[in-house]
């Protein structure tokens, strides 16, 4: 499994990075039988600008193979209530703007995003994924510098404002898509002026969030935050998420769903967290299974928080078959002391957790003081007395123990490592399959989750039979 950084070398119809006007890259052609809604949006359009700097409402279809733009000088692009935007496969949406001065990318006091008061369907495919990234390659992270200091790594700059569901917004469906460099500042007149936005956010309990088979790279805050609604988050890769705070997936009240077969490398807080904050109904719940989490929890500014997987503040659900490698803390069932309200322990079930740590500072945090997690008989390396380096999971290509002196707060990159299980891995055949996913989101190739992958017989995101994460 190799993750390659995408660099735009040339665009049909030259793009000036110092202006934000419309750019046209040829006549609109007929779609190759892909799903569409309404008219095609003109290829080359700047989605958040029409007659000035006040943003723009958009609807219709971004056509397969075409390029569109978001301009750092302008306000958000908005999908109005009742409207739909479809992003067909092979579409690029690039953030552009002046290189210096007011509104320069990464320096502006707001970062344009897409506000979803209607429905957003981003339908990339394995052969033709979609891209939401910055146009200027010089602004991107250079993989040759990994591991690099998070304080200077462009991955955390927040070049654009992500995809934000409104209070009455509809479904957000994202498939086979690269989302990069999100977490930019909210506008000064936004709900939290000057705050860092989430990568993707829903807040309507009647809406659904689907993110599957996608690459989520670089965010200054939470990458996915369902704070209301049903969700299905399957088979994704999370890389470089959160600078000093933020989870890869932060489940709040009103949210029920599944998080399965995801690879996380270098999350700041937890990879996945359920906390019933927000006062919505139903109670926050996540079924979290068959995920692989590497070197997560080291940039969290709040002492004692973050690490791998977390239930707190009346959060509930299931956690099985998760592979946790060199994380700051083990599986967290929180509460019963300190400032963190107790999780809904009566409605949490967990087991078959595979912990691995190179050093005693990791192994002694498999069951941290203040957590109420109980070691299960089905765990591998479950207790704090585990010998450092014991029972490495044997990845195809990720050396353990890690190189001496490595900075785990900066070890947040996938590169060309392969996190599939090698022959003889202790994780093979140790998964528990006797439970069911929440399956809260309907199964549909366009409007829902493509596949609710059932629990796997191997621990972690990659199954020996070829199922699970496909990256």
C-alpha cells in the first residue's frame, strides 16, 4: 500500500495563482453515464465567487475529469436548502489566491469552504478519485522532509475551510476522495469567529455523513465531526490530523454510526472519540472496529487527553479488533475521577484490542491511571506490565521497534509504508466477529454507504482475505 502525494503539474487552461477569476478549460462534454443532478457547473468556474467577494450559491454537477476552484479572497460557496451538488469522479477542486498580501493562502483571517444547507454528493471512484487540495505545489508538504516539525509542516496550515453542514443541512456523502489541507479559520461573522473549522462537519440529526475509501491529509482541527446525524466512516486513511488539538473522528451527541477499517497515522488527540456533548438526541454512539492506529496522541496540548480510541461524557458503543501501535494511551473508557465526565459504561462493550509499544513510556499507558478501561482476556499486550517491544504485529513494511530517537509527535506520515499484516502476524485470526455494525446509514451506491464491511477475523484495518481497507 503506497500513498502518493498528488502534484498538479499542468492544468488545461493555465491558472494564475495571483487571481481568482473564472478559468474555462474547454466546452462541457456529455457525462459518461455518471450520476448527475441538474446542469453541469461550467468547468473552470471559481465556485465561491460570482459578482464579487460575497461568496456564491452553487448547485448542479461538477463534471467528471474537470477542474474547479475556490479562491482564498472570497467567502464560502454555499449549497442552499433543497439544492444538490454532485461531484462526479475524477474532479479536482483547487484552492487558489494571491501568493502574498491580503488574502494570500494560509495568511487570511478566514478560509473559504463549502457550506452544505442542501445535499453534497462527492462520488469519486478507485480508478478516478476526486481531489480537494491547493493548486500551488510549493505550498504543500514535501514528503522528503518527513518526519518534519508539525510547527512548520504545511499540512497544518488550514488553507481552506472544509465542508460544513448547516443546522438544517442534508446529507454529505464522500467516496474515493482526497481531502487535503483543511481546518482553516471560520469567517469573522461565523458561529465561532476566528476558530479553526473542522474538515467535514454535520450538525443536523436528520442528516447522514458518509466518508469511505478516502484519503484525509492535513487538518488543523478535527477532520470529521458528526455532531448530529447518522454516519458511516469506512476504509479511509487519516494522515497528519490536528496541530495541538483535534481528533480524526469526534462523535458528539445526536450521532450514531460505524467507524471501521480505517488507518490512522499521527493523529493529535484520539483517532476516534465518542462524547455525548451537545444536548442532542440520540445519545452519542460509535461502533468502532478493525482500525489500525499508529503513533497517535502526541501533539495534544491538554495533558492526559488523546491517544487512540476514547469513550467519555456518556458516550457509548462498541470497540473491537483495533490495532494500536506506539500510541500515547490505550483504549480509553473515561470518567470516575478528574475533570472528564464518565462514559456510559453500562452500554460499552470492547475487546480483542492489540496494543504494541516500543518503550516503557508507551506500554505503561495501555491502561492509564484515571481511565476505567479493564483489560480483556482477548486483548494482546493488554496490561501495563507488558514488556516493551513484545509481540510486534509484523507489518509487511513498517519496522518495529521504530528507529532510535524518532520524534513521535512528528512521526505522522504514511509514506511508502505498508500496514498490511505479514505472514505469521499475531493479529491474524484474532478478531471477534460476534457483533453487528450499527448500520445506521442506508446502503446505496449514490446516496448512502456503498458497503458496510462486517467485522473481520483479523485484528486491524487490513484483512488477509483482501477485504477491509483498500489503500
